[in-house]
C-alpha cells in the first residue's frame, strides 16, 4: 500500500535514476501499481482503491 502514498519517489526512480522516457516511465509505474494492487487483500483493495484509480487516470494517456 505504501506505493500508492509515495508516488513521487516512484516517479523519481523511473525518470531520474532509470532515465526512462515519459511513456516508458508511466507504463512502468502503472504496471507496478497493478502488481501491488493485485497482491492486496480485498479489504486492502477497498481502502486503497481511490488512490489506485487516481494514479491510473493520471498516468494513462
């Protein structure tokens, strides 16, 4: 769940440290969120869903 509350650090990692381009970085973060979300319990998914949905809206083109 921490990934969903620390989006700036993930963005820094993909764009600064890994030097990905815009689309590649956005896809990396989206995939990371999807993998993390799928690992959560149903209760965890319910709690984090608004952040998950917002991240998808922001990062998808």
